[in-house]
C-alpha cells in the first residue's frame, strides 16, 4: 500500500474473480461519501455470513434494518450500560487472579486467553444473563468460533460459494450442524425468558423504567426480580410506534449478531492494547496514574469514571488505530453516487448502483497523508485538539455514518473497565524472547 499511495492516494479498483469489480477506498474524502449512506453490506455477507447471523443488524438492509436499528437503541442506554459495568468488574476477577499467579511465578504468560474468556463472560451475561461454562467443547463461544472458522474457509474457496455444492461437502454439513446447535441453544433461552417475562406472578418479575433525556422518551421493561435488564429483556419487549415487536426469529438473529460482532472484537482489541502498551512503559505509567486518581481505593470502576480517563481512552484509540480489530468493511451501493477528493481537485467520479466498495480501515489508519509518522505509537494524536483537526472519517474503528456500530459505547466501556482493573494492580511487560505478533486474516462479524 505504501508504494501505491503516490499513484492511488485515495482508492484503486481490482477484480475479484471474473465478475466482481471492487473499489478499495482508504482516504476520508472518499470514505465519508461511502459511509454516510446506509448502503447494505457487500454480497459476501448475504452468501457467507447469513446462515449464522440471519437478518440481524450486520446483514439486514433497507426498511428492516432501519426498523431494527430503532428498536434496538434502548439496549445501549446509559442506565442499562451502568448496570453492565458491574458485570465487567465482576468478570475481571479471574483475570486479576491469573495475573497474580503469573506475577508470583515470575514466568511469562499469554494474557490474551484470559482476556478472551473475560469478554466472553461479559457478552453472555450482559446479553442473556447466562454464566458460561468456559472451555467446554459445546459452549456457545466454541460453536461460534467453529462456525466462523468454516465461514472464512468458505470465503476463500470460490467453489464453496455455491450453496448447493457447499451443503454436499463435509465442511458444509458440519457447518450447518453447528448453526442448528447455535439456533437451538439461543431459541431455548428466548422461550424460557418469554415465559418468565409474561408471568403474572408478582414475586418473579418487576417493571423498571428507563428515561432517555436526549430524546425525551421513556422505556418501561419487565425484568426478572432482583436482576439487571439484559439485552434479551429489551429484544423481547421492544416495540415500534404501531406496538409491534420482534418475532422469535428476529430475536435469535440479533442475539447471534450481538455476540458474534462484540465478543471477538473486544478480546482482540484488549490483546493488542496490552501488547502495544507493554512496549511503552511511559504511556502505561501515565495511564496507571490517571486510573488511580480517578478511582482511588474503590474496588470497582463505575461508568461515571469513564469521563475521567481521557488519556487511557487516547491510548486505546491509538492501539486500535495501529491494529484495528476490523480491517475491512464492504458495502454494495444501492444508488448511483459521486465521489471526489483533494488529490484531483475534487473532480467528481461517478459510481453506479451495485458497485462493491471495500473500506480499507487498516490502510486508512496508517495513511501518511492523514497521520504524521503513521507507524509510531502516539496517544497524543487523540487529544481533543488534534482530533478536531482531522476528518471524523479518518478514524473509523466502529465504522461511521448511519450503519456505525450500535454497540461502540458498550465495547469501549468494557475495555476501559478491564484495562483499568489490570493496570491499577500490575505492570505489563513484553518478554524479550517473545516473537513479534503478526495480525492474521480472520472474519470479524
């Protein structure tokens, strides 16, 4: 990419097979035009990802996507996220215990496994109030991992893109068996929760009210007595202006979407942060001092602490600029548009409906025309003053525009809590014998 920038500073085209011409874009002048539209995801999502996620927010488009986006907004309301912070703190304890054992032993160990387990527990508890049995062969996380692995393998095999052919293969048969197991697990949990929420027994459920000051709307939800409101409570009870809610199939699809889009990305983001901050002890220490000033001797990190952790947030953003957990996102235009950029004097370039676009986040986050010394780790890039000088489409960790990530605050709060709990107690080092980690191609949903 570096060698191509003088000739192609904003985008270039390439053929994916004999039929699909793809435009790869990586400069905010062009990316802004693409992401400001609500164009659906690329055709590969429907073909490869749909069997797992169904018509959840990641895959759906048009009026269904708009309706679901509105209906799901209360899930990430401040009051609900505040309750989930308690879950994040609680699930940090196994990580802290593990770090303590490693520190006492004096031996190097890979923290990424524990971070992955913590994010898995957080997702399962916040999503469905399920305490997972981590490490069993048939637990939800393992099933999704196997399904994602097979989807990636299918993605790179053009013969497997045919549904007819894929279903005849050993891989395809196992894949659809996994999907059936996932759907059965989620469906059973939903049916049990509906029964509880519809119960007329006053000792099992109660009503809680959520006020949204921004929209001046109020949301009333029934929940299990003495429990917090989880994603499933909202998904089952949310209704549109006509009083119509989501079907069981809709709820299954959104549960699978939230988990698949949220668990792996957070755990990978935490791992890259720990690796990069271990290489910069001066930044790590400044984060630690800020954390101690904000939290003091309190055992838990509160959602009200988040605004008092600006430098930690800068370090998280800088880590994820260099190592974004989603490298590439695809769109397929549902209307004719024009793009332009500063390098050709903003001369308009017409793109036709149906054009496949890939937004190359990895390349844009390292673009030398946007970032000075782009390979240098520098949290000062994300001070309010420096951020204000850049296009808001230069850093699109959670995408941008109408189809941005609905759970971005949930993800950032979770990362801040886990990191704060670790750094306030431990210093993170990179073992001198550890080889440089390399990002590998994966499928983040």
